[in-house]
C-alpha cells in the first residue's frame, strides 16, 4: 500500500469554505481503482494548514488512475484555487 501525503496551505479566510468543498470532493476520489481511504487533518498551530493522507494500492493508481481521470478534473476545479502555494505531493511505502 502507498500513502499519499500532501501539505495544503489554504488562503487566509477561506478555510471554512475549503472544508465544505473538500467534503464534496470526496465523491470524486472514492470511485477510483486502488483507492482505500483518505483523511484531511487541520493543523492546530496554523489554522490555514492541512494535511491530506490518502491510501492507494499502487503509485500508478494515484498518478495515472486518478490524475488522468475525469474525476480528477472535477476535484481540481473544486479545490485547487484554495492553495497558496500549490502543495507538494509525496508518496510513502511502509518499511516496518
């Protein structure tokens, strides 16, 4: 299993609407092959900072299956305008 990790810095004053739109966006990722689950966590020290954690079967399920899908275009349209700067996304595999 692969863990996708993204640090999301949301524009000041837009956190509440971002959270509402993120809840809606979940419908677009849930149907993708290889998707298991996702979690959005809010930083305690910085109220405009979030971490997104997504579990995938494989790296290709995220990078190809999701990112080249029609669902990703809807996800992107709903969420990407909130980020400043645009997030770096990294992938992790379990070692121990």
